[in-house]
C-alpha cells in the first residue's frame, strides 16, 4: 500500500506541474500568434502600397489619386503618395493589430507594418 500512495502522490505532482506550465504555454502561443498577425499585416501593407503605386503610375490625368480606403476598405493606417515627372513613391503605414495583452507597438516602431513602393510613371 505504501508504494501505491507514492505513485498517487507522484501523479498529483505531475498534474500540478502541468497546470503550472499552462499559462506559459498560453503566453508562448499568443506571442507566436502576434508574430503571425504582424507578418500578415506586413504582407497587406506591401499589397496596398503596390496597388496605390500602380494606380498613381498609370495616368495621373485619368483618375484622381486613390486613397488607402479605396484600395483596402478594412485597413487602418495612412498612405502617402509623392512623385514627380518620372517616378511615383507610395509609403503605407498600417496600425498594428495587437493580440498579446500588455504589448504595444507604435506606428513608428520597427515592428509596425509598413511598405514603400516606387514605380515609373507611364505616359498618358
């Protein structure tokens, strides 16, 4: 009987260790998920910047300059289109989506999703 009680106590300790590690596993999962969300937003920023630059480079007289909301209605952020006679430069900064509690990323942070695209203007 003594041996059985020892095994029961050991099983209880293993259960306690498992319960103690669950918050750490949840935090690791959230950190990985935060990374996935930021990478997804970076891809979205690249896509939005390419589309805005393409629209601006086609013909400035054909249509008014597109805004970020025209290209991606769900995007939160800003887009700056600058250019001269030959080149168009579009810079997109998106507001980072935060999943991890207590984690804050400013739009000026290196982790914030941003993209810059430069294209040559097409003749009208």
